[in-house]
C-alpha cells in the first residue's frame, strides 16, 4: 500500500468520525475541516507543526474578532476597510514569531470566524479538534503505510530466543 493510499484510507475513516462527532458536539463541521486542512497544508507534519497550525488558526480568530468589533465601533464601511487592511498587514508581520510562522493558518482562522459571523465560541473548538483530527489522519496513515509494507512472519516461524 502506498503512503498516499494509506493516508487516504485513514483520512476517510476519521473524516466520517469527525462528521459524526462534530454534529454530536454541536460544532461547525466545516470549520473542523478547515483546521484539518490547515494542518495538512503546514510545511511541518510533526507535533510542533500541529502546534504552529493551531496557534496561527487561533490568532486568525483573534484578528477576525478585532476586525469585526473594530469595524462596528468605527461605524463606517471605509474605516472598516482600512482596519481590515491594517490587520491583514499585522497578520503577515506576526509570522516573525516562531509559533506564528504559518501565515495561511492565520488567514484560515480569520476566514472561518468571518464565515461563522463572529461566533468564535464555536469556531475555536471546531478548528482545534479539526486540527487534531488532521494530525491523526496523517500520522495514522503513515503508520498504516509502514505496517502494510513490513513483511509478516508467520507465528510458527517465530523463534523465541531463550536465555
């Protein structure tokens, strides 16, 4: 089994589980898939990569709420657009920090919050659990790929080294 097929198998199974779990928990299924996508798109597929993906997603939620609240406070569309431009600039500049280097993750979190009309209380757990599911999808697929490639020794051929 190729690595791609193994990851596809585990992603399919865990996507079905995520779909059920997100509905059961009252979360945003689509936002969870954005968290998963953020992890898959991250250049680092380690646990640190998951952390960076989640940190940038959550920073995006923060920036979206700043834009939404600030635009309401400013009261005019033109000032709101200016605030959006300033915040987009800051979303990129924050990547100078090691845990915020994945700029697309920041925009994914921001866009998810916009799409959910600022309901960050639903967006945050959806993105986080989705990111964890993305990590599990990839890591379990890599594990399955290795297991499928390793030769199996029948039990009767196993020799126990008695010492």
